[in-house]
C-alpha cells in the first residue's frame, strides 16, 4: 500500500501499536485509515511530538464507554524514509546490546545487558541491565559514550522486568503474561500459594524470572472466598451421616469441592459435603453458602 493512501471513512476505532519491539502495544485512536498488523504508522506521543510504531493488534470498534477517553491518535502511515529509519535504528539497538555486553564483560562487571534504546537522533542511548549486586559502571559509561558518541543512561531493572523484555513461553504453553498484557507487577506472596494448597517446595511455583508466578494472583481471591465458607482445621464439628449426627474433628478441607474431611473418635474418616456439616460459627455464614 502506498503511504498516505486513505479509504472511505469507516468510523472511529482503536488499534494496538507498539513503539519498540520490546514494548507492549498500546491503544491508539484512528478514524479513516485502512491499517493492518505489521504496518508502520506515525502516532502522537505524550510530549506533543510523533513517533513511528508498528501495528500489533487489529482495529476494533471504540467501546461506547470509552468514547470520551483521551487516546493518542494514529496520524498516518509511515513513509518509506520513516520506515527505513525505524528498522535501521532497531537493528543498531540489537547490535548495541551485544556491544554493551562485551564491553561490560571486558570490564569484569557481573551484569546482563537486556536492552538498548536509542533516540532517533542518537543523542541519548539508554542501556537496560540486570545485576544481582551493586555495579560500579562509571568506567563503563565512559567506554559506551566513546563507542556510541552519545549521552549514556544506565537503568537497572529487576528479574521480572528482565523476563518481560526478553519474552518467552510459560509452562502453560502460552506467551508470558508479563510480555503479552500485564501493565504492572502486583506483589506476589507465599500466602497466595498456601491459600491454594500448593506445595511450597515445588519449583513449579516459580516463573521464568525465578520469582513466584504472577498467575498465583489470578485465583487467589476466589480461594479466599471459598475458604471463608469452610471451618478451620482441627475445629470440632458434627456430620450428618447415616441418618444421624456424629461428632468429630476437621482433619482437612477441600476448597474447590467445598467438602471437609472429618475424623471421628473411632479412628475413621469421611469426606462430608458442606451442607451436611455443622460447627461453631457456621450460623454467620448462612446466605453465603446458600443455607436457609
């Protein structure tokens, strides 16, 4: 398609555009451009300027509830010169990662260069790196300034941000959540794993970044709610079994099944549905569990 060719007005849409290969796509408002995934476009930026980005999500109708939101706009398709500069700059950035890592290694610095961002005019080069310990990179900055003839800015990022930039496939077989759609990292704790009855010594709790998986958060609130309907372990209870009530003690709970394993004085155990169990404090849960 020739740059600047426009179709008949097709209404207002949102389209996903990313400004860098290592960034996520953001929503931009567009009106009468016929754009497709892979097209390079010129978009508005927060600094009242413009930048070239790549379309990564196809257009979709602008939701009625978001019509008044101030989205940045897609101005037009990028022309040949702009597209060439965009691709050449990304090639320089990819080569710069290797160069920076090599110079850092030569200085004996224990760090991993994750990404390099260059401004279009090459006035500033931002180096993103990960390191487990404090790094004195003053000499490295001088080396890089001579190498790139630009002002150098070093930004240290954590393990989760490093994995987000590098991308990958999770154990679920899908693209990592942090790379595909997560906008910010929420605190993840061992408490969330315990609430979901996961073994705390299982390495499967760790994501590609070596930290607790972000997906532990997704069902945590559901498990918390379901647990609130159940008695505590070792709580005295009465189970309706065989037409009568038998006193016992809670041995364990099955959160998702909403059942309780009850131990009886004779040493036997039985898995009892919640509606066949009574215990001290159950009355305040009526309505939550559907009892009447």
